[in-house]
């Protein structure tokens, strides 16, 4: 809980007055500590992403120090893979379908991971609108993995994920990361990428693996040229 109201306002590119209004409306995840409000960085980022709120590029600059380089979203997606026509008549079955396709170490208990993802959805939906959800463990470092991956799955049938916009989900981006730092990095990158109109068209058309990775690399190159 290391972010102040001022920090939250800066990261979300809004005024402090707006942050206080959201707190009063009880729509933003905030904590009262020593007569002041504090925010958890990961929760705040997830909340903003789920509501498609624009974020400052500063969100990419993590306060944690880690020697290993962060992967690009394209690299993480190539490591996680892209899968089509996943089955499932409801949310839990759809999650079971994507878990069965995750590229995980043999020692990872997939049944346990599925229960973790289901518990996360019961706590708060990971649907971010536009028929997209980003399922992931609430604690990123919960699993013993050594590299961050993003697995993209297209569902054969739309599934209700209790999205704020009321639309059923057809597309899942599943994040499995070894650290909070890599989780925040990839989640924030996804938040920007999902606002790109051309990329959304590729998703809606269930483009080929090559088309999707190429579109991601185009956007990431553009962000890099802007110094993000």
C-alpha cells in the first residue's frame, strides 16, 4: 500500500479531486491507513485496465529493482502461445480450457492453478470490456515459473465473465509471471495495446498467429520510439 492519492492521480492522469470522488463512490480500491488513503499498485493498475482508463507512461517505470530484463509483450505471447476454438459453456469451463493449453513446467499443478484463477474471478472479474478478459493469479509469484508468459485463447462460444460492459467474453489473455514487476509490466502493456483500434480488429477477426504478433510488434515499436 505504497501509493498516495497524489501518486494514484499522476499514474491515472486525473486530478486528486477525481481520485477522492472515486473513493467516496467506493469504486476504486483504496485503503485507509493512519488517516490517509493508500493504494496497492497492482490492484490500481488492474482496476484502471478493467475500466479502460488511460494511464500515464510512467506506469511502466517500476520502483522494484530487478536485474533480469523485462520481456516485450510480443516475446511473452510467443512464449505462451495462441490457441483457437477453445471449448467451455461457462466461465469456469473456459478457464479450464485455457489452463490445459498453458505452457507450464511439468511440476505445476494445473488443477490447483485452475482453482486459483476461479477464485480470482469470484473476487473480481478480470474482464476488461470489448469481449476480452485477462485471467491471472492474484499473487503473480504464486507459481514457481522462471519466465513470464502471455497465452492468448479464442473461445469457440462467448462466455459470461460478468464484464462491466455486459458483453460476453470471447478472448482470453492469460498472464503467468514469476514476479510482480513482470506482471505489472505486461498488464500495463496490454492495457495500452487493447486501446489500439487496428489491433482490436485483428483480435475480433481472430487473425492468424503471424498477424497478431506482427500487430503487437508494431505497437511496441511505436511505444519504444516514444520512449515508453
